[in-house]
C-alpha cells in the first residue's frame, strides 16, 4: 500500500506528482510554507492564505478583559477593512474588478483568506491577500462598524434553526472544551470586544510560522514563491521583518478524551441519551443525534468513512431510506463526522415534524446500533467504495478542493495522500473494522439536540 | 459585433466552437433535442434531462380538482420513486455507487434531472435518467409517502425567513400571475393533491417536444445521442413510442405587463412603496425591495447586468458599501434580477435588525434612484465589465454551468452566445443606457416585503 507523503518542517523542497497534479512545497526560513499543485490544462487558480489559528485558540478569560471569544472571527472581518496603502473599498474593488470568487472563513483550527481567479489575475490576488493578512491597520472606527456587521451575522445564524442546532450539538458533545464553542462568539462577547484585544490576537497569532499559502490550478510554483516573498517584503533568506516571535503558535488546551466523555455523560443514565432542547417557534424540529467522534489522524478514519457512507452518506444510505424514503418523515437525513487535531464529533441530522421527533430519534439510534451489531453487507461496502472514489475524483477537479486539501494536510495531519493511495486504504477496510467503529460510536454516551417547536414534540429534558 | 447562434427547431445539425468548447445539437424527429458541449481535457461530464414545464404551467383550478398547484414539483419527487424495472432504492443506488453528484430541481419554467459523473460513468447516468423521466410508475403507496416528504420540505422552507421573504416578494410583485406562485405549492394544495392529477400532468406535459437533454464536459456527441435513443427506445427516425401528442406544450397564461403593473400598484400611492409584512419571531428582519424586471430576451438585459453589478453585485457595489461597509447595518446586501420568458423581477435583499429596517429600505431606494438620476462612473463601468468577464470565465470552467446554459438557451431565449460575443455586448453598453434602465426600474411601483419581528421595526402596512 502506498504511503502518504509526510510534511515535516525540515523537509527540503518537495516536488511530486499526486492525484493527477504536480505538488511542490517550499519552507521559507521564516517558517512560512508555500504549497502549490499544478493542474494540467487549468486556466484559473485558487489561492489561500491560511493561518493556523482558529476559535479554539481563543482564551475564554484574559486577566483584564471580558473574554476574547469570537476575536478570531472578528479579526478575519477586520482584515478586509484596510491597510496603510489600501482602504476597504480598494480591497473590495481589487477583487471585484477581476471577477474573483473570494472570501474568508474562520474555522475552529484555522482561518483562511482565499480567491479563485483567472490565471492572469493570480499575481494581483497574491498582492492584495498578502497586504490584507500582514498589514491590517484595524482602524478603531472600522472596528465599531464591523461590530454591527458581526452582530447581524450572529443574528442571521440565530434565525437559522439548523445552524442553532449545530452549535448546540458541538457544545453538548464536547462540553467545556474550546472545540465546543461557537466559532463567532456570541452577542455578549462581540458587544464587549475591545479593539486592543483583537489587535493583540493579531500580533500574537499571525506569524510566518502559522502562515501557510496554498494554490492549485494554473500555477507556477517558483513564480508564486517569488510573488509571495515580494508581496510580504521577505528576502529569500530573511526570517521576518518584525520582532515577533517565530515560535509556532500552539493549542492552548488539548481535548482530553476521558474528561470530555465525563462532561458529556455526567449525571445521565448510560442507556438514555442526554437531551438538549431549545424551544423556538417553528414548523420543523431540527434534530442532531450523536456523540464524540474521531480526530483527524485517527487510523480508523478510513473505516469510519465507509461506515458513514452506508449509514447516512447518500440517497441509498440506511438513514435516508428508513427516515425519508420508507416513512416520509423528513426531507433530509444524513450522518457526518467532523474531525480536529485531537477530537471530533459524529452526528446524525434530520429535520422533522415535532410530533415525529421521538420516532426519528429512535430510528437514528436503531440504525447506528444495527451497524454496530450486524455490520454492513458486501454490496453496501462496494457501493460505499464506489461513492468515495467517484465523489473524490469529481471533487479533485476543482482547484479550490485541491488548494484546501494542501492546507489541511500542512496544518493538520502533516500527511498528504495521493487519491489512489487514499482509495487503497478505504478498499483495505474490512467488514469487521466497519462494525467495530460503529460499535465504538454506539457505545459512547448519546447526545440528542432538538431545536424548534417543543410543545408538539412530547420531548422534555 | 458577433451575433448569437439561433436555435430554431428546423435547424439542421449544429456543430460550432463556442467559449472554448465544441457545441453540437441534434433535433430528433420526435422533437427531442440533444445538445452537447465538449470541453477539452475534461475527465467528467454533467448531464441534464430538462423538461420545458414548470410551476407556472400548473392550473390553479381544474374542473373537478382542488387545484394542481405544486404538482410539477410533486412529480419531480415521484420520478425518483420507481419504474417497472427499477425501484426507488435501485435508482438511488445507481447514482450513489458511482459517486455521482445528482439531483433534480423544479423551476418556474422548467424541471431538470441532472447528474455529474466521471466520463466512464456517463452511459450509466443516461440510462437511469431516461428510465426515470419516461417510465415512472407513480406508485400510489409511494405517492402517500412522498406527500409527507414534500410537506417536510415546505416546513423547512417555512422556517427559513429568507425563503419566505423571497416567495412573498414574487407574489407581491407579480400579483396573481402564475409566475408569482410558490414553486412547490403550499401545505393545503399538497395535502389535497391526488395521484391522478399528478399522473395527468405527467402524461400531458412530459413529451419529446418538451424534453431537452444537454451534456457538457467529457462527452462525445454522436455516442451520447445513440445512448439517449437507445435508453428512450427510440429509433433514429421514430417520432415517439406512445400515442401522446408531439405538439409542444405552451404556456397556459402570458404575463401582461400592464395588468401586472396595475395589480401591483392597485390602491397604492405612487410615491409610497407597497408594504407586504409577515410577522415572525426573529432576530433579523428579512427585507426585499423591488419591482417588476426584465424578461429573458429583453435587449436591455446587458445594460441591466452592468447596472446591477454596480448597484449590488459584489463587495465594492454601492449597496454593499452603503448598507454594510459604511454603516454596519447588515451582513448581506445585494441586488438581483430574475428573468423568465415574458417577465421578471428586480430586487434588493438585506437582512437587518428590525429597528434599522426603515433606514435600510430608505438607503436601498436612494441608491436605486441615484443610479437612475446620475448614472454610474466610468471607473464603476470598467470594474463591472471586469467582474462580468472574470466571473463568467470562472463559471464556464464547470461543466454543470455549460450544461445548464445550453438548456436555458434551448428552452428559453433560443439564442446561444459565445462568451466573447456576450462580453462584447456588455462592453457596448453606454453610460446612458445604464442610467436609462435604472430609471425604468426606479419609476415602477416599488414593493417592500418584510418578514420577521415586526414589533420592533416600526413598519406597518
């Protein structure tokens, strides 16, 4: 079986054919990493500036501050608001005038600023992204305006009951751990946010050692590295132009499996799921049912992938068939895993009429337990492998998928898989391994989150 | 200036290079049309079976039935539920085992069943889609189950206040016209729906003359035509295997400009917008502000495209700058046009705190009026052209965009534009034409839809 390519910081220049593309990697003396994947025939490119800092790295309480929760996301917004040479309008215009698809996202373990552009426009995108990420002025007036924008973003999410259920689910499953917190903070922390705290976050966390630049599509590695160094005003052998520490940022807290299990299961009957209910006027009750899952590098992730495909990964999956196709109880029913460096969640989602909530919860539990007890059929295993192979091949046609994959390998597992090498691993998973991982999940304390019209549901905590 | 390619039914075989692809078209004696666009280097293909029937073609009242509203969408669901040789599980499995991205959608003027697959899987997709679309059994038991699924889909949409605002907006702007109706019907019509009515809809409306099959990506036209004819069991010179009429389905009602204007503006002060408010508990008020827009073939659509880009088409647009960037009143603010064969809407969306609703409505009106009065700057015009050119080029890299573009040209305008020919038209738009189209829209009676917490908004009808 082919091994993944490992990405240690002291690896010399990497240049390798991978999944039909050519992957190259350069580690600059400052710690800055640039990875590219050239795709034959591409006429456009996706580029991302990734900072290895996410909401989990925030500190709930600083000595003298009301808390920095949401400051990573607040900072992401502010980086669009201006540098000494470009105001917010100039930044917006520089992307719009080339028709770029561009945005930014804050996740639990990283923040990303990205753009997809025609090949001829790549240098423009590099120049503006580099300026935004390293030279933001964090203007106090813009800070106040953006506070309003972020409060509206939170209000929009609060009106989306599926979003609310998702955040409650992470909180319920992961307990007090930083991975369980909402990425954007909450209205209280955003109202209390102070510019100096966000600036401190910027100064402490945005550093060459946490910055990874990845690009895929119509991209020439050497030219891109030169453009990046020029845009960052870094000489090829220079460490960094400020006196910031090049010490890589480290996670402030690690998820302890045992402690998290305990937090989730405290005071609950082992056989009864912990119910977390939020009453909101609605037509549907948004249900999330699940437990702690696998971390990104867990060797059982390939077995989980096959199991998840069969349980809830498509229209032919067991959950979709039992909940929607046979009984018409929901429009959507699926299962998913979300993995981070040292923990994760496994969940099942369904939106259903409140009166049917108990039935749907029971069906979801039964299907998970059935895979744990009986495993899956050979026909299901083959279908899952076909689904993974087909959907992976389609996904890798998009330069943004490849751009993101490079960054997640670099910032996360440190392993880069060729598509075929990855498919070999899925194919090598045995029926027993699939049954086993379902068994591990089914044995963990189950959490049920319900958001919506509780009165008609018969559910109570 | 290059002219578009016209697509009359009596056109002999078409074979032309277009926007970097090779477009071919075959009209079968039955009326069936097959269009393909071969994209050099593509390893996958998107295929769609498009039926020229949408929710606007439904009749609100039949002589003996409570109404067929929502039957087009109900039928779309049922086509996944089985044929004489494939049950619902077999259909789902045949897509999942190749990892296809597949789905269906019902729009106001067409229904589409599509899949994106690796090149080697294209024939499988053709076979299953053809069987679904032409041989559905519409099983009575499945009909009842699917009624529940559709009611859940409507419930999900009812919980999404942005969706609710969008439907209210079409109803308010287009009045009683069928284009103004919600695509999926409503819970009352779905509860009342009868299998025989939906079957009649299927028999009357699904016909070779309304069926258009389009594919883009790694596709060989001759091979695809042969596969389609084999899957539909049509000889190359055969008209159709049933005794159904090959008379093309026609729209049951045309939108009359004057009547619709009258319906919208009835009883309203010309200077005051017509307010349509829906009270729902929420954090944000979802606002839609607009009026009737352009039909698909309106020659002013290129001027509208440039105007819309400047007014509300990106982060540098006037609406985004005024509402979000300068004042922090919303997370999202944009303008859009939706065009149909004989009418359309123009709208502005923003979600804001209820207390700020009046201010946002006023800002949106002012910005539209400002473009109508003063036009746009040359710098804005150039930026809009760059945005249209860049985003069009990026969009055309996806085979599903090209697949959809072929179908909309065939079923809609009957004109197929090369990318460069289309960009020439945008570039030829004068500043005066841009000001003019803004003036036309600003002079029409304005409709304001608000969905959310009205109590704090100060708005009242």
